[in-house]
């Protein structure tokens, strides 16, 4: 999404239902990332026509180079704080702009209280997780074939994601639920 903020309304009017962004380099040149100023500008623009921002939420400043090639090294290099910091930044901008915001592939259970609080405050935020975060655990990953970003986390984290879904927190995850915009 970097560099196309002037085209967002026309894209929305042509039928685009959401605008995905990365908050850190994606590793794919075609999918650049937004810096904080670009994020703020994009969210204000998207809010102006009641569009939807879709965000990959990891904070580059919280991520380090893996200490080695093993999966535990990769996992340690992308701690839950990387997601929490990014989500908190998105929620701050959501509060400021009123932009409808959807956070994709949440893997860290530490994000759940942030989302629940935002929803309780009436922020227009939704999120989702993925099947691999609900079925696999870091303890089961033997090689790099399951490497993804954000990473597959420990079994206790997975169990917390499931518990949140079971106990009714699913409204914080449902992308079809559209809370009222703050006034």
C-alpha cells in the first residue's frame, strides 16, 4: 500500500473491500511496508470513505536476527511483544482516525487483552488468527518447513487462543462484526 494513498478512494469505489499493509518489511519487494507517518495518512484517508485497513501487525523494532538456524532461534527472534507493540500502535491510530481496522494472522495471545479493551471502548477493530496457530505448537516444529510470520508459538499460547474463542471473545476475532465508529 505504500505510495498509493491518493488512489485508495477510487479503488474502494471500484469494489476493493480492504487495503492490506505491512508494518515491517514483508520480505517480498512488491509488498512494501508503511512507516508510522504513512500509516497515519493512510488510515485517515481510508476512514474518510469508511474503508477497511487490513494490517500485518509485527513491530520491526521488537524483532532481532535469529541466533541460529533452528526453529527455536527463529521463534525467539520474533517475540509476542512484536505483535503486541504493533497492535497497540494500530489501536492508537484507530482511535485517532476512526478507521476500521482488521488485524490479520494474530499468533500471540498477548494481543487478546488489547483487542478486548479496544472493542470494549467501541473501536472499529477486528482480528483473525489462522488454523496453523490453533493446531500446531512450537514444541512440535522440528524444522523450518513451518516457518511463517508471525511464528507458530508454544502450546500454552495456542491453548489461550482456543480458550478466547471458546469463552466468547470470538467477537473480537470476527471480521464480519462491524462495531460502530467512535464519535
